[in-house]
C-alpha cells in the first residue's frame, strides 16, 4: 500500500513544468514585446489611413456637435485672455469653427507639413497619450481629431508637442512628416496594480505617460491647450500642481477625462487624498462634455473640455493657493502612470517654453 501511494507522488515532471511556466514573461511584458515586433507598414500607408479617418470624422455628427462645444469654450477663453478688441474679433473670425467639410481634409496637405491656413494663434498645444495610431483605430481617430482641431483653431503644427512612450519609429517618422514636434523620452512603464495588458487597446486605456518630471509642465505664461485623451488621473493632478495659481490656470484648457466624472466615480476622501489638486479646483472650473455618438463612443467617451474662469478661481478659499504639497501616489491602488527615469534633460527639452516643475513649499 505504501508503494502504491508513492507512485502518483513520483510523477513530478508536470510540477516542474508548471514551476518553469511561472518564470515566463508576464502578460504585460508579452504585450509590450509584441508591440515592438509587429510588422510596420510604410509611412504612406499610415498617412492614407489618417486621411481616410479625417474624411470620416468631418462627415460625422460627432464633429459638427463637437465644434459647437469647442466654439463656445474657446470664445470665452479668448475673452478671458484679454486679447485687444480688434485682435479678438479677428481671432474669432479666423477660428474657422464651422462643421462643413473642406478640401484640406481630403487632400495631401491635410496630412503633410504645416496647416493649410498659416494664420496666427495665441495658443500652444501639448498632446500626451495618443497611442499606437499606426495599428489602433481608436488612437488614429484621436490623432485625426487633434490635426483637425489644430487646423480649425489655426494653431501651427510646429507649436504642438506630442509624446507617447508607445510610439514606434514609424509613428515618430509619420508625426514629424505631419509637422508636429515629437518629444523623445525613455520612460519606465508602471501598470495598474493587479492587472495585465493583453492587447493594444487595453494597454492604451490602462497606461498613461506622465512626461518629463512626471507630467509637471509649467506653461510659463503661454496660453496652452493640453490634449490628453484617456490619460491617467495622476497626469491631470500633476499638471494642475505645476500651474497652481490663478494666473496660470486662467490661461489653460484641458481636453481629457471628465473631472466631474472623476468626482462621481471616486470617494471624496480618495479624491482629496490622492488627487488633491483636482479636488480643490473642481469649483473653479467650467466643463463642457464632448458629444457621445455611437460611431465614436470608444474614442471620446468621458471626454470634456475644461477651462478655468478667473472669477470662479478667485472665489475659491484663500488658502487654496497656499497649498503646495508634493503629490504622492504610493497608496494609489489604481495608479496608471509611466514614471520618468531621472536623467539630465536633453538640449531640445531645455528649449521647451512650458517645461517646469511643481512649486515647492
């Protein structure tokens, strides 16, 4: 009986195989490796896909409705910037915020080089977290929206800075051919605790880059539009931290995850502890939701335009602006960031007019 009992115990090979399997790359590691190994098409194919996405977007109900929202927000923001009266009227006329399709969206000029209408604009633009637009339809639509937005607002593409750690060399080449400024950083990815990335779309949703100094970008007095579709909550919190004054916030617009949605989804104590800057500014902003249509539900869901009226900011408690605590996300269980590897900034980064850090006590 003892000998019979030992026989199944001696069949140890499967156990060794299971232990060996545990040392295989985890899901997120495989996903990132597969991203790098995907066959790359040439720039022409990607640019053609972007042009086709532009045609679809221009003809959609979403675009015409979104332009109404954009027009309302940017008109108020221009007035707040105290643009001289004559210049303000000219700027409003030059916004071209109409919903009718134009030739620039279907000709090569839309996807190569500078904006079709040179014009001048008082805004800069910073874009984080677009993702792999060469292979992901959602990311491609988000990039197309950015290009059309720059054109409609007459923001020169050279005044738009773009970064995502997922960009392939092909995508970087495409972006440069489009005329935007591509930032180059080597970032360490940090995923949501307890979750594994299994495909491109999931990785786009669960990972968000926080940029040089982890997203702490100071606008340094330059009116700036931040375009950050589906980025991590910590990014928005750090961005507010580095521009924590009435003067700076009044010159910013943020197109990204709905702050009101964050307030509804998170417990008040969690929001105040982990994302204090968002919690403190909720009563000092205006938020306009982008429309939700079935065609672009996965692309722009929970996305809003946020701006900060001076009158509302000044009505916040006086101790609001004395708050200078460094954000600390060690206790965040749903942290979705990509931490910056500490290194000396490159010469190109040093020349960025909006680079900064969180104010110190």
